[in-house]
């Protein structure tokens, strides 16, 4: 619908175009307040969790006798907030900002998480060495090797993996490939997956369409009447001659 209304519309300005052309002044304010509230709520939750993780995963392993302090956590929240603000001000493109945040998250967190899932155990020292290497690789790759045309996520993950595993065996840390200590949940999950595939194949061989529709379709008959009215209204809106001559209510109805 938007392409028919404006074929030259910039794909990065879809939300602005919808708000400016299909929303009245009161709705514009409500949408702006809602988007701002969601962004602030998400940022607040992420900053709080990041500060707590920083204190528990970095300070405590090096100082086991350290006592928790609310002031230290607040200071970490302030520092992380300033750093996040600098990242947000670096670009106005939301897609680039998301890729930038993922380029820091994936090389740092994904490698030790996947190794832990597959049964590799190590100490905090080896994990922090791998994380620091992944972070430095991403920073160096973006600033000095950007002409290669390769995103920094994959090199950062490889550097994290090599230095994590290498420092583990070089420094002779405890752990290694210990496997899964409690295989019960894994066996149950595999059994459940096998049973699900068997039920799926059985359903393909002997489908019970009527029973499926009875189970999943709405039980109230009023829903079908409302849906029929919606189809009639949508069909009528599509037969209107020109999108430019339509009212804002009709255009909003067509988008919905």
C-alpha cells in the first residue's frame, strides 16, 4: 500500500511517513510518547543488568572478599550509560546501530556461551582473556581494516575462540571438555524430539483436518461475522479510485 501511494519512498523512512501521513496530531503525540517510553524502559533494564553482571563477573572473580556496594553498581551504570550514549550518537541509522551492538555482543558473549553448552569448562581468567581479545579485534577491525569489506563479527568470534581455548591450555587452567554432567534432561529432550517427529509423520500419513479445525478455529460464531464485515470493508477500500483522494481514515484502514 505504501509503495502504491508513494513509489519513490525511502525504505529507511517508512515509520516517519506513516506517522506524518496517516496519523492525526493527537495520535502522533501518543506514538512518540510510546516509542520513547519503550526505548527508555529497555535501556534502563539493559543498563541495570549490565552493571550487575559487570560487578559479579569481573570484580568478584578477582576479589572474592569484595563486599557489594550500591554506589559501585551505580557508578558502573553511569559509565556504561555514557558509553552506550556515545555508541547511539555515532550513527542515526537504526540498522547500523543494531549491527554495531551485535558486533560487540556476538564476539564477546557467544563463544564462551556455546563452549559451555557443548561441555567445555574453564576458569574466569581464560574467559576474560578471550572476551578481551574479541573486543580488541572488533575495535581494531572496524577502525583499521574496514577496507576488507568483511564484518568484524566473524573475526572477533574467531579471535575469542582461539585465545580462550589457547589460554586455557597454555596457562593450564582447570576444566576442559568435561561433557554434560547431568545427562537426564538431555536424554528427555531427545526423546521428546523423537516423539514429536513421529507424531508429525503420523499426522502427515493420516491427517485429521476436521478435528484440527475444531480445535484451533474460534469457538464463537460472532468472530466469523466480524471477519466478514472486515473483508467487505477492505474490499470496498481497495476499489477506491486514487490513494491521494482517500481520507486519512480510509488509508489507515487499508494499512491495518
